[in-house]
């Protein structure tokens, strides 16, 4: 599918649907502890930057290792994380690139304990389509408490 | 409408829209205390299973009675519930069947009191289309604190 | 684009997409402190009514001034607000008018502090399309704790 082949009205809704599905799938992978599969939702040279981290994680290998470490710590502590993305806006920047902005919440529930809102953030993503799949080229997460 | 009649790109977005609208409507019915109408969003032989319950509720009559009981208790206590579904992923399993996975939060607000996050869950739904309407054939709710 | 020109299946998904994007954009404006730009998402004679306020705010000028006042107070206190809308249902009422109902949460994070759920609400909107842009003609916000 090329977006320019479709009527503008249809393609905007279709693109929005694709990005929403991408986010749902991506967050389910992370929250299921599949750190390596989650890292594959970034481009090979993808960047994960956050105002909570001194340096951006650059490249799938680094992103994967960081996610694995965090995932194992949560599992060891018996805490289920849930990443909620919402208020997603999508701007097309080319046939295979979009800029997406959304809000993200992290909800944590300890086994046998009370679910709690951990952090509120804003997420700015540059997404690119490679071989028909959307991937994160650059993600900037801004925690509200640190901004 | 049959999904196979439309182009694949359009039908995926359309299907996603239909499921999102179904969930919005279904949760509004429950949170408005319309337990019997909510039960009608399940098939006649629909099943509601949850890791918080010892046995699944099977069939509309059972689902309706359980929802009525819970609804009346919340109303008697002056508590407004809100079920939030998000991070919805939809997989088509046939022309009239989809598997949908989402996260679900329950937010509770006592009259004159403070809104609070009560539980965080994952919801796995088998949805079927009957007479043009989507219905829940089987729902599995997994509370994060009990999993 | 006129909705009636498109097939019903396509137009419903497209309309839903447009409303979702409108809400994402509208809430980002408010949470970014752009009170005047946010007020422009209401019609010139738009009304913002809330069960938390003794009188509705009627007209863009009044809505803008009220939003500016609140925005400045939050900024002075170093608090980042995030308005989350979800469970959106959309009913078309005419070619250029829809009734939308959704849930809305306000999440607040003080600088250096803990994110918290402030209020849970229901939002009933009458939206109209003017010059191709959706605008709020009438909004009714019902706080769960006051209802």
C-alpha cells in the first residue's frame, strides 16, 4: 500500500489505525517481558532518548540490553508494568515516515498489591516504514516530573 | 458489509473502528448501571471468565445477574465506576470473528471523594458478529495483582 | 470531503479518526498552556459547561480567559496537567455535526513529584464542522465526584 495511491480521507484514517496498532503491539511486547522482540520495533539504528536518562540508548542492541535489564528487575520484584499510550496525534512526513506525539502513563501492580500510577510522560516519535512495517527511528520520552 | 468486499487496507481500519466503538458503548452501558443492556453485548452463550472469580459466568442470564448485583452495590455505596480500555489490538479470525486484546483499568470515584485507580487488568476477547452487531463470545480478564 | 459521498463503512471510520485527532490536538494545546489556541477549538459562540462550575462559560473570549487563568495558576505552581480522553463514542447528527461522548481523566504531576489522578469525568460534546475543521459547539463535563 502506498498512501498516495489512496484518497486522502481514507489514507489518514488508515495511517492512524496502523500507528495505533503498532503502539498496542509494541507496548504489549514490553509489558509481557519480551525485551528483545520489543527492541525489534526500533530501526537497527533507532534511538531511545529520555529526560530521565543521562544518555540516549542508540541502536537496537543497546535498546534491547537496557530493556532486558529493566524487565528482569520488574520480574524479580513481582511487578507487572503496563504502558498506556493515549491522545495520539499523527502527522505524515513522507510516504514512509510519520511524526507521532502521544501521552504515556506507566501503571505498576505488585503481585498481591495495589495498582498505581507511576509516571506521566509525553512521547515524541519519528516512525519509519521498512518492508511494510512501522518502526521507531527516534523516540523522545519526557517525564512530566522532570521537565 | 463484508470485510472481504473492501480493500484490505480500508477494512482493517474499519474493523478497528467498529471494535473501538463497540468497547466504548459496552463500557458506557456498564458504568451507567445498565447491567441488563450490558449483558446483551455478550452472545446468548457468552462467557465472562476472570482470574478474580472461581468460576466463569456462562450465558447472558448469569452475566446479567452478576452485573446487576455488582452495579447495585456500587450504586448503594455512591461509587461511580469507569472502565477504561486501551492499547487495543485486533486480529481478524474470519469474516465475522476477531480476537482482540486490550488493557483495562477500573477507576472509582466515591461521591464527594477522590478518584482512584482500583485495578489494572488485561482483557482477551473473542468477538463475533451476529446480525451486523459485534458481541463478546468469550472474555478473559486477568487482574495484574492476581497473575 | 462530504461524508455522504463516501461509502458508509469508510466514512464512519474516517469520522472517528477525525474526532480522535481533534481531541488529541485539543488536549495537547491545553496541556501545553496554549490557552488562547485551545479556545479557538470552540466555536465563536461555544459553551463550556461543567457541574463543577456555577455558570457555563459562553463564547470564545470567556472560555479563553478562564483557561488562561487556570493555565497560569498551574504553571506558577509547577504542575503539569494531562487531560486523557478515552472510550470515545461518536454519533453523526448531520453532515457537519456529531455528538461525541467520552470519559476524561486529569492527571497532574508536580515538578519533582509524583503523578496522580486528580479527577474522573464524563464529557458530552456537540461538535460542528466549520470550514473543514471540527470545533466544540457545546461541551458538558460531569465530574464523577460531584454527580
